[in-house]
């Protein structure tokens, strides 16, 4: 099941993002459920994340999101988990 995780950073939290980026990327590598991922941008500034998870169910996506180092560091103002269907690409 593909799940789109759309997270918006708290205002002024760029340093939190930068401080936890290596741990976030390692988590992505270690868990092996991320199909695609990257930062949301406003100009050149990172303001959030889009992560496509390939998991068994919504509960697995929720667990992944809760244990993401960015989430544990309090980076996000909001997180949405939305079932997603790949059509192109």
C-alpha cells in the first residue's frame, strides 16, 4: 500500500531540520519502506517533506511517521498520511 506523507515544518524550524537531517536520511535507509522522498520547497528554502511509503497498511505508515527523527525532534507543524495510487512514472 502506498501512502503519501505530507509534513509541514514549524515556522522558523530550519535549524531543527538541518540538525536532524542525517538521522532522518539514515532512518529512511534503515527502514526500507520509502519509495520516494524529498523536501517541500518555498523558493530554495526547505519547508516540509513529501515521503511516499510502501507499507502494509495505514498503521505501519503511522508508526513510521511517529518514529521519524524529524518528528521526534518536533520539526513538524502538521503531518498528513494519505493513501496514494501511482499512475505515472
